[in-house]
C-alpha cells in the first residue's frame, strides 16, 4: 500500500461546482475540504467522543455471519439527526449546494449514522449497491470531524470504477489496480457513488476511527438500492441477511 497514490482533497473555497461535478462523473468520488466552520466541526467531534464511550456496548453491524464472511467489522450508531450538532454537518448551505449538483434537487434524504472501526477492524473492498441498471446509484456523503493517520484506516477507491461493472473477485483486502488512498482529516467530506469500488483499511491503532454518513437517493432511484452489495468474495442482501 506504500506505493498507492495519495488523494489530496479539493478545498471548497478554491473549487467551482463544475469541477466538482466533472470529477464526480469521471471518478465516482469527490473529496472536499473545509466546507464547515471550525466550531461546527468541534461541536460534532464532542458528540463523537460521547458515542465512543458507548462503543463496547454496541453489537457488530449486520451480524457476525456477515462480518466473518466478508471480514468487515464495524459498529454503527444510527438515527443521529435529532442531534443538532450532527445535523449541521449535512444540513448547511454548502453541503446542500454540492448535493443538489451531484444527485439532483429534491432527492430523498436518509438518516444519519456513525460508522466506527477499532483496532484490527476495517471494511473490505465492496460496492454499496448493485442493480441490473448501471446508471442507478445512491449518493453517500461521509464527514470526518478529526484528523487520522494512515494507520487508523485509509479510504481506498478506484477512480472511475462506478463505470466498470461488478467488483472483481479476490481476497477481501487484496489491492486493486489503480487504487488511490485518502487519509481522513477533520472538516473533510466525501461524496461517493455507491457503485464505486472502495475499502477502508484495517485500523492498526488503539484509537477508534469514526465517521458520519448520510445517504441521498436521487429521484427515480429505488430507496432499497443499497440492500444488495457486492464484495470481492461474494454478495450480500441486507434485507434478507443472506447472499443473493
């Protein structure tokens, strides 16, 4: 992974919307820096600290069969939109402007969740959605409130893979050709096409890696599109908790 190219985020103040849209259409991902005010990030990070005090009590997301099959070990805190310090991460003018450009005005907005990976845990290569129509996608928006090192878990992705079709088979964390890495940092937002190949490398530290997610469903796209996901070593239907 040392030879993997590193992504430098675009800075919101220095980037126009046409560039953001063009990058997303080409790469299936955009990473923007400094979209929020510093005090907003600080307030949201205090919520992150509070959530992490409850981490040991949380079950593994999607059940142990899923975790063991795909070597994806995460814990999730859901329905966080009732907390104003978290809500502002996704309901602000800049986030809404970018979202409308990438997914269309009037898209349906999902709930807010927080995904956590602890030492030894990661998210193996996967596509968040699959359908017979390759043009259908859901927009995943991920916001980070603290700085991390590569050892905490990098976001790996293959630019343009949302147009390639199915994720190639292989070992769950086996490197893919043309992969690029992003090390999460405070006040960075990721806009991810659900068909883009991506992975979170395993956390090698004692500090949990936490992020906040909120998906957006464009008009005409089924809300359950992400029920079916594809991994390098199989498929999974979250609605039935089984392969498909």
